[in-house]
C-alpha cells in the first residue's frame, strides 16, 4: 500500500513538472504571460507563477507608433522627392549660380510642405495677424533667396535661366489664393515660358541638357497644378473644427514632436495592447466580458387611422395653408421662373444653415480672397537695358517722369508698375505693358506695335507714327493720336471704356473723342453669322 502511494505521488510530481514546463514555454513566447498565469491557482503551481512573472519582467515594452502624415502632406512630399529633386539634380550639372538657386527652390518647397502640415493641425488665424505672418516667414525667406540669386547675377550667361526660376517660384503663393489657386499657378508658368523659350532657343542645337533642365522645371508646375486640383481645388483649407493654435502647430512641425493630447503637460505613451487569452488546462472558458449589444427597438408602425382621419376632414385639410400672393405665382410672372425659389428671408437662412452644416470640408466664400500684401515680395524698382530690351519694373508712383532714349532695335517691357509716367524718345521697335495700373506712355514713333495686357487706366499719346495698338483686358484707356498717326489700327479684346482722341482737320482744332464700341450684334444671314456694331437711336 505504501509503495502504491509512493508511485502515485511520483506520477503526480511528473505531471506537475510537465505542466509547469509547458506554461513556461507559453509565457516566454507570449506577451501576456503575467495575465495568463494570474488565472491559475498560485497554491497549486507556485513554480509556474514565479516563472511567468520573471519572464514578464524580461519582456521589452511595446514602442508607440507615430501617426502617419495626412494624404495631402504625403502627396506634397512625393512632389518634392520626385520632380523638385530631379530639377535640383539637373541644376547641379550646370555651371554657375543655377545650382545655388535650385537649392533655394528645394528649401522653399520644403518650407511650404511644413506650412501645409501646419494647416492640417491648426485653426486658420487672421490673415492680418502676426501669427499668420509668422507661419509664412519660412516661405517668404526662401522665395526671397531665389530672387536674390537672380538679382546678384544679372550679367551671368545664365541670366535667362535664373529669371525663369525666379518668375516660377511665385507659384508657391497659391496657398493665399481663393478660389481656384491652380489658375494662379498656370499664370505663373506662362511667365516662366517667356524666359524658358529663350533658354530653349539659345541651346536647342548646342547643349540639349539645358532643354532637359527647363523641361524639368515645367514639370514642377504641372505637378503642382495637378496636386492643387486633387486636394485644394477651391483653396487651402485649415483644421477649423478641432485644430490647435497655429504657432503651437508650427512648433510641433519644426520640432517633429507628435501632437499632444493634454494642455497641462506631455501625455504618456499609449499602453500596450491587451494580452491574448491564456490557455486553460481542461478548465471551461470564462464567460464573455460583456453581453452582446442589443439591437435597437423597431419603430412602431405608423397609425393609419390618423391618416384616414385627416382625409375625412374634406376641405378643412387645406385650411392651414398660406395663400400665395399673385405677385409670387410663376404662371402670372414668368420672370420668377429663372429664380431657384420665391425669395424668403427666413427660409433662405434656414436652408443656408442646413447646407453649411451638411457640407463637408471648407465652404466657398462669396467674395474671393485676395493675396495679402505681406505675402507679396516687395522688389526694388528697376530700369535697365539688357541686350536690346529695356526692362522697367516695380515702379510705384515714382513722382517724376521716367525717360528712355531708344533706337530702332530696342524693345521696351513695362511690368508691375503703378501710377507711372514714361517718356520714350526716338523710334523704338515695340512696347509691351503687362500687369500694371495707371500708366501714362508718351512715344515719338514705333516700328511695330504697342501691346497692353491687364492694365487698367492706361493712357497713350503718339507724337509720330504707330502702325498698331493692341489692348487685351484693359478697363479704361485713352489713346491720343497725332496727325501722323491717324492710320493707326486699334485692336481690342475684353476691354471697356476705351476712347480714341485724334486731332481735327487743322492743328488749331481741339481733339475729338470717340469711344470704341463695346456692344456687338450678331445675326445669321444666308447661313453665315454677321456681326455689326450695336447702334442706339436717340
């Protein structure tokens, strides 16, 4: 009997050792060893409990993972790593300051990437506040560095290269344009092509690497337009719903710190995930921690008796309707059919509030926002002769007349000037005026034409001969033609308030003022559209 009891004790010890060994293996291969061992009686298996506890202390803690960047930020980073860095690599292969300027372009795009990251975290500050200026400071400084490389290397053989890049870097100001900022980028790329065509014309048969270089810069603009159309078609958006302060978001982006969840201090890292369920040795599994969610109670069916009761009222059903005034009846007033609804202040307000609440993302403002002055890089005025071209730029009410001595080979380009009077002596080749305002131009004679684009309040006086005047998107222009320039041809497109003043039959007569027609009538005659000037009787 004693031998039998000894045999049973030995067998029990072996079984306990086997179970303990198995628990040790499970604890060493699982992060949930301490939780699994807690469900087993410590008095029955003391060795397994201590083993699991020791292995849990040796297990390394789980590392928290940082949240991924928003899709808009990742897409902009892909643009930098793709087209921008390819342009920088081609620029390094060219001698001179082209590589230095390209490095500044890379810094400018990186600064804008940080700004976009800030907009995903922060609420939009007032555009006139110092906070908004601080968030744009990095972009302004890097864009200014790109311009400074061009200004300090005007006599370089790469002057056209540097001018093309300096014009195109203004595309980064799309973040201040509402709505349709991609149209603004397209306009900037059109300015780039003016100098890019010069680069292509100069090197198309000599060095093809210059052609590849300018094409890579064009590719940046095209990719930026596609990026804006995909993520910000109506303008840059901010996290106005649950965003933080813009300066705090800027500090987080510059330091690379994850966003904090507490305003009183730094938050602790998130706890590790819960352990998997522990194996049970022939022990029935514990009941589920919670009861399954109960389905929502079904709504009670509508009481059809109430419906029939309303129908049985007869003509009294319509007693609560408002009588429509005849002035609001569309069959009596056909003009109301062009409107979406009869105007009603209370109804329109409620609809607007409902639409604004249900519309996701940023709503379209009724008045397009303008580019803030603090974002515009203030450039010094310039009047220089480069090769055969006079460049007059950035004059703002200089207070005196700008005089130019030109010859038959000189062309004159006037851009971004305001309240400026320019006197051209001699016979020049051509004059172009673009993106200016309140320009007064006095010329002796020209070989070809005066071309004016997007310049309101323009005045031109011709003392000699001038073959052609072309006006495009000009609001308010006065043209004074002398006796020798009465054969001048005037072409207008999208213009208004254009007047032509010319001398009478003798020099003693006063100038006669004649407006350029703006209203055109088009009719179909013999299957062909015929356009005529609209005449008003009376």
